[in-house]
């Protein structure tokens, strides 16, 4: 995966040039809310900073631009409150600063202060999570998911300081999350009582089991697998990975064109033992095969399960080759669109012995570039131009991201 491609690189360069100045990049009126906050990785300056950090670390951009965006991200008081997580607040800015620092001493003072805040936040949430388990209650989705929960905080700790005690404490909690709850039914212990948006809903009176990478058990699967692949001695991790895989295997579907996993499972589906084909999610990162297949591939690598790895890679390859599935990705972004599929496919191709996935990457890049030319682009990272440019940068350079930016998607 070292062959460069000038087309995607030129498209990424053009986006980076357009997003050089935070004052002009946000000129268009944007909706109010957390995603537009400067300290939001999803929709704010912290996220756009990742584009310029990656370019600077790979030698295609300058550090001044990256620093301007990081300064914009940290321009207000950073939240470490209940709404903070990897995608918002102190952890989001800390993640961006860490990608910029790499092995250097750059941003050391700021990172030291943020580390204290993120460690304290993590331990507070771990205490609450363990108390909930001991009481036999089911978790809220935001307890463990990637966007708001402990899996997201785990991404930061695993990358920032894998040997810190809090990293081991968090990974041990994730193992415990997969263990049966005392006095409960045979639903998985990560089954949540809410709708997929994390809120109670009459449409989900018995809650659901979330499969996806953004909000579901695939995040736990990916993070534990990455920890094992990095050689961390996490007691019970292999057993936890196996338990999650057994449940996702139960719900893997075999459609006419390719295998797939549902985005979530309801109690009615558990009772009926099936998921309707019409409920197949689009092949996105957040709930679709872009995310779930990568989590399965990471698990197979951690366990040495070659059959599982082949199944995961075949599922992704089939989706890429299915025009009907590709047409469901009408957006460009990392979360819901073609950029997420491209970045996941690149990572899976890099870890695969099957050259067929890599052979599909130029076509995905061309598709994404064409989509970007047909729409007015929001600058944001998660669903906008910055994220699309980062995926094109990876495809264009043919090299793993120098900054490791896509760790926030749990792809690496």
C-alpha cells in the first residue's frame, strides 16, 4: 500500500487550501449546537485541525495552518462535563493535540493539563459503570459507545499512554461489560433500554442491541482487538472478543449479493429469530459494513481466526462491488458517506492478503471526487469536506496516516 495516486491527492490539496483559514472556512451560516462548537471533533475546528495536522506530518502541509486551527479549537473553555467525550470537549482537543505532537514534545504543556482532566473524567465514569453492573442494571448507550462513552475515551488513552493504569482499568471494564448480568435474561449484557438515538422511545419499548461502530458493541470489539494487537495484557480480553463475535455471528445476514450485519437488533427480532432484508443498513461507517467489517477483521487478527478475517473482507468487497449498495451512499462524509467506506476499505486492504480490496480503491476515490464536485461542501470532519479530504489523502499517498487520525473512527 505504497503506490501514490495524484488524482485523490490533488482533490485533497484543493480542500485543504479552501480550509486554510478558520475565519473564512466558517463563513457560511451553520446550525447551532454541539457539532459546530470549536471543541467538536465532529463538526468544529478540532476536527478540521486533523486535516492540517495529517498534511503537516506527511510533509504536504505546513504547521502554521495546523496550529491556527488547533488554537481555534481551544479558543473557549473546554468542557469535561457529562456531554464530553472523544468527539467533544477536553478529550476531543486532547486527541487533536496528540495527533499533532506524535513522538515530539510539541504541545506538551497543554497535553499534560488535558491528560489530568480526561483521566479524572474516565475514572468517574468507570466508577458509575461498575456500580451499574453490580446493581444488575442495563447500560445506557452513552456509557460505552465511541461517540460519547468509554470506548471513545479508550481510544484516547490507548494512543496517548497505553501503559497508564487508567488504560488498563478502562479495558478491564469493557471486558466486564460483555459478561452476563446477574439475574438478567439471555439478552446480551450490553443491551440498552433506549432507542438507537440513545433516548427512550415508544418505538423501542424493550430497547435494542446496537451492532454499529459509532454507538454499538462493534466499538468495544474493535478497541479490545486493537489493544490485543498492540500486545497489552488485558485479562479476559480474548474471551470478551469471542463473546461479542458469537453474538454478531448470530445476527450476520446472508443476502443475495453479500453478507451483512444489521445496525441494531430489537426484542421482536430476537423472538422471531430474523431481521428483514429491507432493514439492511447502507454500507456506511457508523452502522454499516464499512465499520462492522473492519471491527470483525480486527477481531480476527487479534484471535488469529483466518476464516473470520476472510468473511469480513469478503463482506466489504461484495458491498464495494454492489452498485445498488454504493448508490445508497449519497453523501461524501466519513460517518454516513463514501469517505468512510474509502478509509475503511484502505485500512482493510492494508491488513489483507487479498489484493482485490486494494484494486477497488481507485474506483472509490473517483466516486468520492465526483460526489464532492456536485455539492456545496460543509467544512466539518465527520460529514463534510475535511473528512473526505483526509480519506482522499490516504488513498492518494498510499500510506498509512502519519498522524493516525482515523483512530477516532476506531479503524486503527
